[in-house]
C-alpha cells in the first residue's frame, strides 16, 4: 500500500481509528463473514447497526443478531472479494475510476496469489479493469516487495524447526514462528510439502496458518477452511478460509488445536491412499 501511495499520490488512503457507527444505518463488512475477525466487533454489537457481509471465504453461517443475512453476498468460488464488488459495479452500470481500477487489480492479484489460486474468470476480471491508462507491469512492480531481515530470519527459523509427518505419499509440515506465519506456510509448500501448518503463540492465545496444494484438495476433498472453521467454533475461536488456505485464532494452546487439525486432515488423506 505504501508503494501504491508513493506512485499514485492521487489515491487518497484514509484510515480512521475511531468510528461513530451511530451515524450510519448499515455497515458493509468485506473479505470476512465472521464478526469475530473484526476489530470493531464490540462497537458494532453495542450500536446494533445492521451489517452485510461481502466475502469469498467459506461460511459456517455463524449467526450474529445484527447481520442482515438475506443481503449477504458470500461466494467462495471467487478468488477475491473484489471480483464480487466488480460484478456489483457492472450490474448497476457504475463507472470505475482509474485509481479504483488500479487498486482492484492489485487486490485481485494479491488475493489470487498472482492467478495461482484463480481461474479463467479471475483473468477475465483483471482484463475488464485494464485500459490504455493502466500499465499492468507497473502494478506488478508495485507488488514486488523486498524481503527485510526479520522476514529472512523467520523463514530460516521456520525451516529449522519444521516437523515432517508422512501420510502415504502426502507430506505434512508443521513449524512455529513468532511472525510471518502465512508467508512461511506458503514457503513450506514451495519446499516440497503437500500441506503445511505454521503456529504462533501470542499473548491472548495462538494463531495457526494452513496451506494445501491445489491438487491435494481436488483429489481428496480436503477443505482447510471448513476444518479450521469447525475447530474454531469448538474452541470459541475464529477461523476459516479457502480449501487450500486458511487460518485460526484461539485462546487455546496451539499444540492442542494442531493435534485436532492433523487428525481431521489425515481422515481425508487416508481415503485416497
């Protein structure tokens, strides 16, 4: 975001730390369908403002009284929430400014793992946003972040601590770090693991990031988002995601949750051995 702000000064990023929700009738919550993952959960519940989710993650349909569920737009077949919003713009014939197009392309690229987790529609949607005023390569360069020393150290520690579990021909990797969990979980996939779990012990509990290769999910029916979402409900945490990428936050010790997750994951893998 810092790179985009520097290269496109006409895009005005506004971040408010205090919001008076009483001024509004409805709040749109994007890229999650679980109020537990929202920083302003308490404020939203206290004011009783109606909320509508627009999201592309698997939904366990966790109920909150203030959710206007009939208006939710939740579809996990999209690679990004932005693509759902793009359809809304198209349906209502709303013109999209060049600045917003740049941000939408950047969001689709980031969420789809630069098309790795996307499909034909993902590419078509980016194509719809491109025009003669936008240089695709410029956006790619903006999203090419340099790795700092702390991230390098975290990756090295993650590899040093990794535990290998073999289930038939499938390799599961488990490691722990204090930061960069999502990045290291993806890194383990590139190293050679089929499924990876990276956990971090935090002040108020633990966080686990999970990844699985696309072909493993398709072949076995594995859906990490469903598994972590169900376990999150069991331990009064928050979790979910996609079939091949998910996370969970809980007040319970990470090792207890990891054991539960591995048992569920193995049940899918054993069906295809």
